[in-house]
C-alpha cells in the first residue's frame, strides 16, 4: 500500500511540468549575480533584448512564470567563458 501511495505521488508530480511561480524578490539577488557575470564576460544573454528589457527583467519575468533561468549562480560565477555559462543548470 505504501509503495502504491509513493508511486501515485511521483506520477502526480511528474505530470505537473509547471512548477509554482516564485516571487521576483525570492530570486532577485541570484539574478543580479548571474546577470552581472554574463555582462562581465560579454555574453549576449547579459545584454538588453531587442525590445530593451534588461537581463534582470528577463530573468525576473521568467521567475514569476515558474521558470528559473538563474538556478545555479555559483556555476555562472565560476565560468570563464559564455559557453561555460550556457552549460550551467
């Protein structure tokens, strides 16, 4: 019985591809660190979009929709190239 409950819970979680949206304030410092490093490396991801949205605005907007683009700021900060940042989770 316990195994069936665990299996049902795992199946339910696997079927929900949309995580709960986070508040932008929850990730603001992470986003700032990531965007600062992307700009320091000269990565296009750190530059404003064609519409003028900053890196921070893009990341925080994604975060409010449940997508965390800055999930591992330490990885980005260790990166020495833009290519390395793109390999970060």
